[in-house]
C-alpha cells in the first residue's frame, strides 16, 4: 500500500531491499528502522501531520512527564500545536536501536537531535525568535504498521533556557496550572510500581569480556543506582567516555560521570531505579549499542540540585543509549525531563503557601 500516492512526500527513498520480516506493515517499509525514519520525516519535515492517523492507533497512550495523551487524534493535534510554535522544527535521527518482532511488536529507541525556531507563542510564553537544539528519545512499540504505545523524553530544561526563559519561573508557571488527571493517575501508579518492585540487591559484575551487553548494562545500572556502588563507573566506562545528559551537558571521564550519579542520588533520596525495557544492536565499531527505558521513584530529600528539600515523592521517566566498544561504555546519552522535576517540587511548595 502506498499511502502517499497523489500526496507530497519528501522522505528519502527506501533501499528496496527487505532487511527483516515486516508482517502487517505496508510493503514500502524495508525494516523497522526504515519505518521510523520515513514516518517521522513525513510528519515533521514534510508537514504531513495527518499521517498520525495512519501511523498511531486510536488508543495509543503517549507518556511524557508533562502529560499523557491517548490516540491518534490527540497526537495529531499536539503535533500541530508544536508546529504552530516552532514551524521549522526538524528531527534528525542520531541512532535507532530496536528489539522485538513483527508478531509481538517491535520496540524502537529513537535518539533525536531536534532543532527549531520559536516563531509562535508556546506554553512557556510569547514567541522569542530564539533557536533551540536539544536531545529527545522516543521509545515506541510498533505493530501492524501503527505505533501502539510510546514513552517520550525531552530535554525541556535545555529548551527553556535556549528560548530565553528562566527555568524556575517556567516551572512555577506550570506548577500553578491544573494537573492533568491522566498524568496524576499514571504518576501515582508508576510510583507504586517502582517502589514495590525494586530492591537494593547487588549484581555480579559481568566484566569487560562479557558478550551479554544487555546483561552488562542491567547489572551496572542496578549496582550504581540501587546498590549505590557509584565506583563501578571506573570499571565500566572508558577513561575518556562521553556522557550526554540533561541541560545539553556533555560530561567526560570517570570523575564527571560518577559525580552525575552522586548528585542525583544524593538529591533524590530513597531512590529506586526500575530497568523497564532493554534492547541492543551491533554498532559499526564491532561493539554493541544498547537502549534502556527506565523509571526512578524517590523523595526530594537532598538539597544538592534543586534547593531546600520538600520531602515529596518524585517520579522521573528516562531513556538511555549506551555505546559499548571492547567491553566498555565509550559514549552514553541519558535523557530525562529535568524541568518536570522542578514542576513537581514547585507544585509542593505552592501547596504549602496556599
């Protein structure tokens, strides 16, 4: 089926060579990476926004820390709303890591470097005319030619700063707005799930020679986040590893990377890290690229990052991609919405003063 017949289509041509089984998908898509790349380009760069009706199911939930949407109709409207504020937005694919199959559904971790100019008013305020470039990771479950579930994380802290707004003022503004009921329900259910399922048990270190890249990352994340063995950074990352994270930061080397973990774990007390989904593919340097979708639950009990502690429960939705070469992590992209953490904190502070 050619959904673009008689319509404008700027997406690059496919390779015409089938790379995997794509039962239930349109014949034009050669593999799941081709599917993600082409539909994303058509919807955003090609401005064919109505294709969301074709490529999202009617009951598809999209989870973000700013709100939960349901179905193709809401996805379409949200896309149009974003384009009204940022009409030149582009979504450049940095990497796509995938798992699953066409029977149970493919999982894709889509690392995006997005660029755009603020030419219209947004939920932050009037148009500033400023340009912004920041990272996004979208984790989709795709089956029968449609996205049926999605978790989306954006570096909204970097976006806010680049647009010229004060991050704390925007967080206060958003905290003072009514909380979406869907978001509140999902937030509470995720807190309950993570707190009730995660332990602080240590995992054996699989070692640099392990061929199980997914097991290596799972053990490392359990040991660092939950067992508080931050020193495992020194045996798992290369000495000059790069770590891309919130606020458009790029950290380098063991000391800076371990400091990232120390600051967040020291701020979010009683932290529990849930390793929710993982997949991996071979990279072009003889190693593996690994994608993880994760959730953190804890309390705002430390003052390290966000000021005077409020003691409230905090939820963080995050996604990471790891590049492993010769058994060590040489580069990592860990994205979460740090603005949403501030919104949770300011909502608690506003409730105290009311």
